[in-house]
C-alpha cells in the first residue's frame, strides 16, 4: 500500500450480484483471503460488504484511506483538510459492532453453515463470557434474514432460456408431530406445502391449515409460474392441476403406494422435494427455538440454502442480507 488511496479496490473489479452468487468459497479460502487487514478490506469491498470509497462531509472531496493502528480494523477514511474521519465499516451491516471485521466475517460464514454456537465460540477464540454476544448476533442475523425472506418470495418454474418447460415437484409434509403408527399424527403439528424446481433447486415452503384443493391451488398459482411441468404424488387435491388457470400447467403423478419412481419413466418422481423435507426437519430439530415463528424462519433458511445449492455460495446470501439491513435502516440508501 503506497501513496494516497481513494478506493479500496479498483471499481472495475467490484463483483456484480451474479458473480457473487456464482462464487465458491470455502472457510479455508476465506481465512487465507482475509489474513491481513488490507486484504480483508479488499475482499469485503469487492463484494460490496463495505464502502469502496467515501467523500468528505464538509468539502465533498474523496477521502483517503489511512492506516489507523488504534482502530479495530487498522484503517479509516480521512480528509486532512477538514479533519474529517470515518470508520471503514460506516454505513454497512457491520457499523454498530465492536467485534473485529475478520471475526464477524468468520462468524457469518459459520452461521450460514449451521455451526452450533459452542463450535462458533471455539473457532472464533471466544470464551463463555462472550456467549451473549454470539447469541445476540445470531438473533440479529436471523431477524434480518427473515425480513429478506418476507420481502423476496420465491417464484419457481416456467420455462428455461431455450423455451423448455421447467419441472417443479410439489408435496406436503407434517412438521412437529409424533405418530402412533403410519398416517396418524399425534400431538398436533403443522402442515407445510412446498415445491422445488428440479433444475435449479429453487424452492418455496408455506405453512397451510389443511391439504384441501381449495387451500393448495391458490398457493400453486402464487409460487409456480405458468408453463411449468408439475410432478406430485397421488393426493386427491392435486387432481385438478391440469385445469388450473385454463390449463397453464402440465402434470405427472407418481402413486407412492405403488412406486416411488415411475418404472416406465425414471424422470417421474418427487424425490427432490422429499429430500428437501428431510433436510428441513433435520435442521429444525437442531434448533433451540421450536415455536411456530421459529419453524417458519428455519424453513425460510432452508429455502435460501436450497437456492444457493451449498454453503460455498454464502457470499451471495450475505450480500442479500447486508442489503436488506441497509434498506431497513435507510430505505433511500
């Protein structure tokens, strides 16, 4: 780092949202990329997690990036002419935290990866006295993610770029129940209806009061785009799918009492949505919060993770979350 710097990185090297969504970054790669203070700022600025440049509030001229040993992040913005200074994390998701930026990025990765809180604390070198900090940040991340999910409902299906129908598997599943034997729920539970786009993994999950045609068909029209090829089991409420909207969907059925995969066509099955239910229930079982609100949030996080396919795409999730936070504190930002 030599001379006066007015941008953390060359603006031409800042990634767009599609590039961020396509990134594959492991925990080891994150640690290596953020090993020194300036490299950490470069990594964050390139992904739009911190401001790449700042202007002086007095003269409106570009502020320069200066080393600042007394600060948590090792740098700050400064305009010498007007004694203007600003934190490198100002106007960002990280602005109100006193934790080092490197530690916050590691925490965010581990939170996305579903690390238990004890493991987070161990990996971050935080003792039991910091447990409340980890809990607070976990709850904060959860709140902002929930707002993002509420504001960005997922539509799936339709046609691909070649005009071919996209396949959407649908199903319903009962959460938080125990059974005396097959088919008889014990102790209540929550019915959830969902669908998954086979090619991309995009999905939706909605809690429903029942599994009737009157309940499910409007949800199908809300979340599944016209032109989709829908696959379902033989539940009676799905019998009218080819007639919805005057015929905007095509439909295949696999009767699970006979087969889980159609012996005449191996492409006819609902195994992807069944596997999604399994992962969702496993995730919820690990959580401490078993309230209804907690259940729907965890289902929402499963949707995010399914859409990203794997945790290695976590920078895209974080970019969405950081922008949601900024929109919340300043809608005009």
